[in-house]
C-alpha cells in the first residue's frame, strides 16, 4: 500500500513517474528516457539522497532550502508543470498521496525551518500526516 512506505521513497517514485511521463510525451514515445531526462532524474535522485532533512524530508515543492542549481530547477519545474495535471488522471492515488505529503510538510514547516537554522539533522518532534 502506497501510504505505508516512507515519505522520501514515495516522493522519489512520484518524481520518477512524472519525468517518464514528460519524456514519453515530448521526446521518446517508446518509453525509455532520453539523455536529457535521465540527467534530470539522476540529479533529482542524488539530491534526495543528500537531503539535509534525511528520511523525513519536506516535499521539494515546498522545501525552504533551495538545493537545486538554477538550470536544473527550471528543467524539473517544466516537467512538473507538464506532468502534474496528468498525474491526477493517470495516477490519482499517487497524486493524492503527494498532496498529503505536501500538507504534512507545511504542517511541520516550523520544525524544518528550525533545523535549517540550527543545521540539525534530527528527525524528532515531527507530527504525523
Ligand atoms: Zn526526455
């Protein structure tokens, strides 16, 4: 069940599907990722694994830390703009799940901001989704 897996894994999985969706429509209809989209995916995956918040990170869309470089940020944004609305149609459960993650992230924002200030990598005191 999708809701039981860890937040970070859930987010990475959603992003992977969104990049595939975008590439399939814009570049490679046969379903494999083009070099450019593969680059965005590996960049995003690398950022997830190095996230200062660890496993219980806020979703990237509302994160107070801007860890993407500006060019990558633009590319991933274009992908999200395209695939976001399509997720609701094709993967409604994942779309809802992402909204829940977003709500959870906003609810815990004061704690995330506190951690940014103190540069702490602690996962305590988080309210559940
Ligand atoms: Zn592509």
